[in-house]
C-alpha cells in the first residue's frame, strides 16, 4: 500500500500540521452534505480498461465535427439557417 508521503519532499511533509489528538469528530458530519444525494445513474463509477481503436476514432471525429462547427459559427441545435 502506498504511503501518504510518497512523492513528497521532506520540506513538504514538514509543512503539514500534526493532527490534534484531542479533536472530536462531529457526529452529524454526514448531514452536512444535505438531504439529497445524487443517484448513482447520474454519475456512475469509472470503468477501468482500454477502449478499442475504432471507438477512439469515432469519438475523435465527433468531437472534431462539433469543434469545427462551433468555430465556424454554425448552429447545430436548430439546423441550417432558414430551414425552419
């Protein structure tokens, strides 16, 4: 298991204050988040692994099309001008 100090210099570790041993954890700390939590379908956990090359290519093409359309000032929401 990696240590908390991995990647830190001795000077950086020295700047971190010590924990107060007499500190008391608030028993209501979970309530500070609020009553409503986002459902897991709103932000599902990340999936580890690689994507196939064709999926990366398709996503790159789509992002490029939308970026180019935005740079050219083309409105992709309502279609071509005068087509209403």
